[in-house]
């Protein structure tokens, strides 16, 4: 009986942990598609990202997350189609999310664009029952509380951009506002503004602020990044710092491996109570950009 009670308490605690945390990457400043379906990449023909994140290294059962994204922008339609896949494991609990996105870009005056995006999500929650050890005469209804759950959800976003500014708002897991069955994916809202220099100087600066609300919790995050060049036209690597309430700070580093491949790494450390059992959080992102084929519009073939 004691084991049954412990199991139920563990189940409640894990669900509450999921409901009180939003699964996201640190390095969303240059890749806002991770948090906003309205973020459009129209520089290349397509972009692919693979990301791995290990949170609170050294803490037993701490979250491990994998991300994968793919987007393509169709210039003649002013539209982007995308796919985002996420798998997260915390303790005995695993969550997965498959998100199909569509975004439309509307050109405004003075080189501004308004991007509008929508995401349709299929989400899954499961438990690793192989790790559980229960007496043979346990009530089988215990396992019914650990069955898989599958739900649908939706994301919505707007992003106003020009060459230097990126101002956006997004709402993730909107169906969770109205349905308690989607409790593993809590509704999360972002509001951000980012600015980046584009000059021929060998160092350009970028900075931004982002407000985050999930459940009844609120956070602010601030970022400052330097973009370093070998030639005035091409970024080679970047180095940034960020601070997130409460008491969490980190560094961001990125480097161009080739013209198509970019590698990003981030490390953050929480100086609160979790620091006594963890050495921080690490994150790695590999980006591949498929360039557009250049064609002469005024040439005869």
C-alpha cells in the first residue's frame, strides 16, 4: 500500500512539474520559429534545425529534450510551410509534440512585413512503466492512471519585421485554455522585441527583451549578442549573454561551419536552490540552410 501511495504522489508531482514549465530552447533569439509559427525565414529555399537540450545536469530525472524543425518559404505564394517535432523526457514521463505550421507574409510600407502564423499540433503523454516496481497484488487500476494520452492543440502568432527589428507575439497550446485533458502542455504566451545592427563594422550588436507567461507564472528574459566578422559582409561567429528571471543567466555561442551549416551552443546556470544539485543546463543546435538557386530574370536561354 505504501508503494501505491508513493506512486500516486510521484505521478501528481511530475504532472505539476510539467504544468509549471514551458519546454523551449535558450537560443530562440535568432530562431524565433521555435516559439512562434509566424517566424518566416525567406533568405534561403529551406532551413533545417536539430537541437538537443539537457536541463539541470547532475539532477536525477532532469529533463532531456530533442527538437527538429524544417521550413520552406514559397516566394510566389508569400507563404511558409513548416514542421516542428519535440520529444521531452523528465523522470518517468515522456511528452512529444508534432506541429505543422503555416505562415503568410504581408508586405507593408517602409520595408516592414507582417507575418501571421498558425500551428496545428498532435501531442502525446506517456510513462515508462518498465521502471516501476510494484507488488504483484497491486490494484490494476493504478496502471490505468499511467496510460498514454493523445490530444490535439494549436499555436498562433504574429511577427512584425524589417531589416533591423523583430517584434512578435505568440500563444502556444491554445486548446489547453479550454480543456483540462491537455494539462501536460500548458498554455504559454510570448511577447518580444529584438533589434540587430547590420553594418560594415566588424562587430555588430543585437539585443532584445521577451516576456513569457505560462500558467500562473511570469518571466522576463533579456539578451545581448555580438556578431563578429572576418569580412564586412559575412558573420563568422557570435557571442551573447542572457538573463532570465528568476536568478538564471547564461551564455550563447554560434559559429558558421560552412556557408550552409551553423552550430550554436548555450549554457545557463540557475543560482537558486537547484544550483546545489546541478551544474547548469547545456544546449546544442545544428542548422542547415538550403540556398536559393539564382536565376537571371532578364536572360534568354
